[in-house]
C-alpha cells in the first residue's frame, strides 16, 4: 500500500497506560465528569477546580467553566472547537484532527497548566516563561461527538522524558441570551510534588487563565474565520457503482504487472494499460477507497495524502478524506485520468456502468462496537434541557455489507430509511 495512506494507530502498551486519545481519558478516569472522587479547591456557581489521584501517577487537576456563553456559535455544535492543524508553527499532520508539533519546553508553572488552552487560542501569555529548554514533541488529537453528540475535545500529550497529558472538552448546554451556552472542562496531570507546592493563589491564577483562554478560543476576533477555515480544510470523497467488480487503476509505463485491459482511449495520457485493484483474500481484507486512491495517484506520480480517518473516527471503506488545498492542485488531471479508467472498466466488464466518485459529501463512520462509557456529568456540567437536532444532512450510500456498522456525523435519533443514491446536489467527478 502506498505510504500516502494515513492511519491513526494507537498502541496503549507503548504509552504505559497513559491516555493518548479522548476515549482513553474516559476509560482510564471513569469519574472524569462526576463530582465523586474529586477534592474541590475552588467551588463557585459557574467555576470550580478539583483534584484527584492520577491512575498512572501524579495528580489530576480538573477545571470546569459552566454556562460559558458563545456569542457567534457555529451551526453544528460539534464544530465549536476547531482542528489543531490551524494552530502552532508548522505542525506535522498525521490525519485530519491529529498533529505533531515541536514547542518550547518550560518548567512547571501556571503557564504550563494552560498550554492546552492558550497555545491553541493564540495567546502569547503561555510563551512568557523565563526558563526555556530544548523543544519538546507534542501530540494533539481532536475528537468530535464524544462522549456525547455535539461535544468536541482535544487530547494532548508529550513525548520523551516529560510525558505531560491533558484534555479539553467543550459540551453544548443550550441557548443563551445572545448565543449558546457551553461547559468547558480542562483536565491535566502534574507531578505530585508540584501540586503540593501550589497555594490558593496558584489555583486562582489557573481559573483566571482559563477564563481568558476560553474567551480567546470561543469568542475571540478570529473565531469566525477559523471555523470557516476548519470547515473547508478537508474534502470527503465517496466511490459508488462498482457493480461489476472492483475499480481499475493505471499501470506505470514499463510496469511488469499484467494489465486487466488495454485501451487506446488513454493514449493521449499514456494510460493504455489498466489493472483491477486487488484486496488480500488471505487476510479477509475488504476494499478501501483510501488504498485504491493512493495506488491510483502513486502510479500517476501525484503526491497526495489520503486519510482513512476523520477527527478520530474511521471512515467507511468507500469513503476517504483529503486536504482540500492539495486535492484542488491535482483535481483536473485526476478527473481526466479517472474518465479513462471508467472507459477501461466498461471495456473489461461489458455493460454501461462504471464507478463514480463524489466529492464534498457528509462523512460516514464505522461503528467501533464499543459504546462510550456512561457519562455522569458533574453538577456544574450537566446537560441542559435543550438539544440541537440537525436534520437533512445525513447522506446514505447503499453498501449492504457495512450497513449495520455505519453511523452518520449528524444523524437523527431514529435512523432514516437508506437511500440508494447520493443527493442530486452532490458533486460527481468524471461522470
């Protein structure tokens, strides 16, 4: 498989039981959103700070800011926070919503406890620590619709000898006076000796820093622009109508592989020889659009990262995600080549049908067969009586083998009837 296919793989044994994803936080700290088991240092009507023993060592500190009003919220509540790709300097993108970046190493202090907020919010405050050491490598992973639909969260951890971890969660509560209300929860782990050295002044400074960071992240002057950029960051592609076998991909000039079909229609692009894409029957591997598209583009000598995941969830096999900017660079040439591939498909199989590729469609995700843990929200972080329901945005594509494993991004409480075609407004490439 070409290296341009990007996966998110998490090996918990390498992390020594430390959280590496948002889901890990809820698995390792089941009472994360509950009051039970936490000792409160500050408890105010809309703000509280508590702490508890950390399962993997040290001390967990949890800060909750309740009923924070977002003045200009996005239409989709799970888009309240934006992907980490939009922050930092030169982040290395592993997948949509997952980046690795290098940032200055700092001694433990108030600024470091808020790096999860302020670095993403663009504040310069977190960069003002007087002690600067060699840079550290930080992973940031983004998750939408977890632990509940409409939530969004980051999980952050460092590599090397300074394994700090943190999580930021934004939960929708309901309508406000001039916007919507959200609960913001920040949790991070620090060494026990560091926590013991903190005074009440430290805790108050943490709360003040969190309020400022929340304002920057959710109501700052750049929030609207960042959310628009985030919405346009990736494109989801869907393949359809492979009714006479798997699709074909072009062979490189000089390839020793036997072609499935040779056509003259691709002579102007030097794409006369086409071969049917194969899966591994020994391993029971199924077709994945990401692997097929990566192979197709590799033989065209086009460099494009193709992703199997989006915001921490695996896409269904007939979908993949690509960077919108990178896709637009090769789109015209790809369409011309894919048209030739459709001709080759009809020549090899007979009939008039051939695969079609749709772009800008709603993502559909594989169900992991592992339900999220029961979420018990603390008194200051309870769900409101209102809940936003986004309708008429669920896209269904007929795929019987995967039907029971699929769930949509913005689905209704009751599953709608599956349709056999994409909506007519969906962009079809190389029809």
